[in-house]
C-alpha cells in the first residue's frame, strides 16, 4: 500500500514538472523602429494585386516563363536547399521522438557448463541451455524542459530551412529574369551593330563610287572606312557578351554539362517583346518582415538560438529516468511461452553533474553569445532589406524616366541624321557632319537598349526586394513544404 502511494506521488510530481518547467528564456521578437510607410510609387488596388504570384509572367514572354519554371525544377541551388529541408524535418522528428518513451527488446540464448564444485545451485556437471527474453520500457521525465527546448530549436531550424529555400528560389528567379533580359539586350545590341555595319558598308560603297568619279576627295573616303572599322570592332565584344549570358542562363536553369556545351537556344524573342510594367503592388513596412523569406529565415535562426539557451541551462541539472523491465527465463526453448520463469524490475534513476569545472556554465555562455549573434544578424538583415527596398524603388522610378528620355533622344537624332544626309547630298554640309549624326544615333540606340534592360531588371529587383509575388497566404511554412527533387 505504501509503495503504491509512493509511486502515485512520484507520478504526480513528475507530471507537474513536465507541464510547468522549462529552462531558458522564451522567444520574443526584437523591437525594430520601422518606417510608417514606404516611399511613394505607383500602386495597385487590392483587386489588381490578384494574379501577381507568378510576377515574372507580367513581362509577357513565354520563353521567360518556361525558363523560370525549369529553374525552379532543375536549379541545383534550389534542389540543395530542398534536401536540407528534408534533413531539418528529420531532425525535428528525432527531437519529437526523444520526448516519448522507449521500448527495447532483447532475446538471448546461451549454453553453459558450470563448475563441478559449484554448490549454488547444486551442479550436475552437465552443460545446460538457457533462454532469456526481456523487454524494457524507459522514459525520461523532462523536468527542466531540455527535451521541449530541443524540439523548439529543431522546429525553428526547420522553419529556417524552409525560408532559406524560398529566399534562394526568389533570388534564382530574379537572376533568371535579369540574365534573360541582359541576354535579350545583348542580342539587340548585336542586331543594331550588324545593321549599322550594313548601312556603313553601303555608305562606303557610295563614297568609293563618288571618289572614283572625282566627286569627292580621299579624306571623305578614309572617314567612311574609319567609321566602318570602328563599328566592326564593337561587334566581337557584343557577341562575346551574348555567349557568356547564354552560359550563365543555362547554369541557372539547371542544364546538364552536355546541354551546356551544345548550341544553346532559348527560343525566339526580342527585348522589345518584353512588357514594361508601369505599376507594382505596394505593402506596409511591417508586412515586409513577413513577406521576405530571408528575414523570416533570420528570425527563425534567432528562435532556434534562443531555445538552445534553455537546452544548455537544463543540461546543468539532473535528469530523471523511469524504467520497467519484464523478462522470462527457461532452460528449454519450448517452455519460453508456456511456463517461463518471469522476472520484473521497476525503478528510477537520477543522473546529474556534481563537479564539471565550469563546463555547463561555459555551454550556457556559448548559447547566449550565439543568441546575441543571431539577433544582431537579424537586425542587419532587416536593415539591409529596407536599404534594398529603398534603392529598388528609386531605381524603378528613375529607370522609367530614363527610358522615356533616351527614347525621345533617339527620335530626335534620327531626324538629325535624315536632315544631315539630305543637306550633304545637296552639298550644304560636309561628310563629317553626317558621320557625327550617325555615330550619335548608334550611341543613342545602344543607350536605349541599356535603358530598357535596366528598366526590366529594376522591376525584377523591386519584386525581389519586396519579397516576391502577392498572395493571401504570407507564410511559406503553412501547407506543404518543398520536397527535394
């Protein structure tokens, strides 16, 4: 009776500790002084925000959409992060399992020959078989919350892996978009240079005919040759940029080495075929902390580091383990399940450090230092995020103005070239005036390509800075998590 009351009291005491005691601080989000609103820019209404999850499709290029989809399936960086999620999920499963009882089983068969002089038990001098079967139930009472904090840390580490995966995926999509637009811009530059070369070859042929007819001097002919040679010298560098960008895009979308070394074709398309979005969705600064996966990853890392303090503190206190063993012993195997000799034991053990010469305190200090580092890293990530948003918004606005300005410049110079050619044909101006106008037009056309490329890249950078597409669910953890391909 007394033993039964004693066990009941011990069970109640253990339950009280299990439900109410956890060492270490609970996680609290750091207080950060956020702006009330982001800088003004073109906004979309709530209804217009729908359908922006796949924001890259807004460029209106089917080839770009196919490349992005392939990158999300085949990019090795994304695949590696997905595999790391599987590792983190397994670690969480281990932490959860550690809080549950363990059941171990053992079967043993031995043959022994006791000494003839043995009297306990009386020896017959003959070898005997001995069969044993036992099961042991063990359970650690989580008095100080060590296992609970370990599970909390593992769960935060899983969140960190998920958000890191999403951050890498967003960065990869942005890289695909910008590399693709850079490729199309480089191809456009090659087209402009080749068209200009053809035009200047015609000009040189015309001036050669005039020179042969005595209608112009050698200086004009040499000027035409010089301008043609200068334009031709620009073409190899432009073609080299095209091939380099093709290779970079191939790696981003996860092409194999064989595919990479073969001729790279990414489908038809021109830079001018891509749409230039005039508006993008907006959000409050506080939502940026929820939208950007790199910020969520940094916060999850801080949560895990905070939980590890509790683990380190709990390890300085004794551990209480309960055990129960049930076993059977028989001389004949057939008797194991019919009439075995049953034995059982139950007990509790307490194991804890008495003198560790500061090891436990050092582990706590280490965990606290790592937690401080994680908080500082989180604050740095937040600060960098808002800097990126500010810069992206500025670039988004100025790039639009630059496109329009350069476009008007091209139109004006085109009129200048026509007028200069007409006046040259009529003999009112020299050939150098025509060459200057043509040179200015080439520079302006190349500048317009660069401005359009910068505008498209600025849009992609803004989406990346604001955390990607717009959907109702702001938490990548909710629902299914990425699987390794």
